[in-house]
């Protein structure tokens, strides 16, 4: 447990950020799962919509600093290849 006042504050802000990041990553994984289910089912129209949603979530996660931009690019590329 931190003794310094600023360290106590950092502990609180880090916990809040951890919870927010966890929620974003969870939503991202759910969107990706829906996309993969649509691809497996052979529903190309729904898969395209889901891919768009995944791209949106990836871009938002990068913008907010949850994931690295290269990870986002790699996922986008692999998911687009999966759709083709």
C-alpha cells in the first residue's frame, strides 16, 4: 500500500483506468466473436456489418490508448482476410 499522497492518487486512477480498459477490451472481443460467428455461418452481409463494428471498436481503443495501433492494424488485416 502506498504511503505517499500522490502514490495513493495514482493507485486510484490506475484502478479506474484498468476497469475502463477491461470493459473496452471485453466489448472488442465480443464484437470480434460476433464477426467470426457470422463468417462461420456463411452470412456475408451480416459479417460485413460486424466487421465494420469491429473496425470501429479497434479504432476507438487505439484512440483512447487501450491497445497499440499496430495490434489494431494486424487484427483489421487478419479479419478482412478471413472475410474474403
